């Protein structure tokens, strides 16, 4: 979506791309840390579900034991997801005050 009448109060080089969101009063604001980390947490959740699915298929297929590499990957993804969700949540709460 391109709004030819939109303006932004930041010094940006020509041709820069900036993530914006539309507010309730039909203006735009730059997306902050809360939205960025929220989307990161959601993306990581998708990867966690994918790895869990791979692990379930491997166990149903009779693969010998659960792969240690997949278990480590799952742990790292869950830790990163929870960290980004926490940061996004704290930033969102701080931004609302």
C-alpha cells in the first residue's frame, strides 16, 4: 500500500523502506520494538511447531530414539521465542503508558 500524501518526521535517505502501521485516527506511525519482537515470537512459534512435527513423524516411523540435534534445536527455538515474546510484551506495555 502506498500513500502519496503520507509524511514521516525522520531523517531518512532517499529510497529507504520504513515499516509503518495505520492508527485508529487514520494516520501512520513507525512500528516499534513491540511489533517487531511480537512477529519474531510468532515466526519462532511456527518453527517450534514444525520441529515438533518432524520429531513426531520420526518417532512414529520408528526412528531409533529422538535425535539429539532436533531436541537441542527445539530448546533453542523455544528459548528464543519466549525471550522475544517477553521483550515484545514489556515493550508493548511500556509503550501504552
